[in-house]
């Protein structure tokens, strides 16, 4: 039995609503990835890990120097007692703290009190590399931590519109930023996104938070000017790269590299040029490609789903309905009926 036929048999077992099959052109590596992701994650991406220790990123969250990314973790509990937690910020990271629920705590950095008392939802704090942090939690707590590598800040610090360098805004106390809080909650929702899109989605949202904190999201800063979009040749190269790789997961760093830009600069310029974030454009193109295949006919729905980058028919159907307004089979059937009505 070859890799694809064996994989088809394994993935076809189980829920009738979520069969998945592998097209003849798919590689064994792609098939193994699909099976492992489906069996191990149950359709969830697991992009925001629960912390086993306060402010400590998972041991398996290693970073390649060529693909430094923000790692998101969550510290939450409902116990009513007190809990004393301590941590030292790694030398290669800044840690962004986003408070997700009102909580009572004493929080200090390097022995200096940052907050003692109730902390409101949306409060944000940035801890510098190497700093010692301590927090005494007095009751339930819920905090999102973003571990932002120094290399990403260096990569993204040059403002594309002015040439000025942007840096994180540090404050001796907690500051409230509703925009960062909303983006943080959106990042938590990445766990509900199909794994094919989850990494790109999470990268985009994480970079948006970093941009906000660095002031880069204001475009040209105090001048009020708006940065320019991707040059035509960069946009053409980027769109061609996306088209050629619709069937597999794509990371923001990978797409940005195809354009010849850093992730931060690429994400800003791509949105200006297209009106869409990279993950939004990618999802739209996958659905449009699926529509083309449905019109052509002859391919099982599970094969269409896999060929445009979805792990399961169920996730494909959900996203298709969100974009088109009806499930794939209904859309295809309505199109056929419309053509039949037009026949003399």
C-alpha cells in the first residue's frame, strides 16, 4: 500500500462529517503532517500554550534565528487563595503582559513595585530582558504573555515611512490599552482556527500587537502620513508565491521572504496594497480556488478541501460558508440549477 492510499484509509475513519483524504499529488510528508495535526490536535492549533510556570515559555518553543517569532502563553487560575510567583526574563526576550480579567495582585520588577491592588482588564506592561519579576496573586487571575524576541524588535524597528527607529514604550506602571487587549483576545481565538491558517493568523496578530506597542502602527508617526504599499514587482512576486503554495501551511515569515522584506514591513505594506491582511488574502484565495474546482466538477469535496490547504472537510465547509454564505455542496448545486434554468 502506498503512502497516500494508506493515509486515505486512516483519515476516512471516524466522524462522517469530517473525512479527509489525500490527493494523488500530495507528498507523504504532507500526508503525515495532516494526520499528525488532525490526530494530535483534534482540529485545534494550540498556538497559545498554558504556562506550567509563571511567564516561562514552553521548552519546545524553540526559535530559529532566521524565523524569530512571538510566542504566546497564558497564565490563568480561579483559586481564591494567594499565590507567589517569580521569574527572570530571558536575555533574548521582552515579555508583554496583557491582563484579561480584573484581578488583585502585587506586581514588582527588580524589587520596584509596579502595581499593588486591583488591576483592570486591558492593562499592559512590558518587561525588559534580564529583569526579575515577582507577583503575589490574591485570588483568580488571567494574563496573556507575549515573549517577543529582541531580534524581532531589531528587525522591525526601522520605520518604513520615515527611516526613524521605533522602540517599545516602557512605563514604570501598568498602562491600559484597549486595542492591545482586543488583539490579545483575537490571538486567543487562533486556537479555533484550522492549523493551516493558525500560524499565519497568530503571526499577523502578534506583529500587530508589537507594531502597536512600538508606535509603528501609526504609519509615519507625528507627520500623519501613510506609508506606501508594496512595490508592484514585490506584490506580483508575493501573489505568485501564494498561488503556488495554496495547498500547504504558510508562515508570515515565508511569504515576507518571498517579497524580500521583513515581516513587519511586509505586513504593513501588503495591507496598504491589497486592503487585506496576509492571512485574510490567503484564506480568500483558497476559497476562490475551491470554487473553481467545484465548478469544474469531478473532485470529491475532501480532496478539494485538502488541495486548498484545509485539514478537514468540516473546517473547509465552515470557512466556505463564512465567505460565500452557504456550504460548498449547496453553492455548487445552486450554480448548476441556475445554469439549467438558463438552458433553452
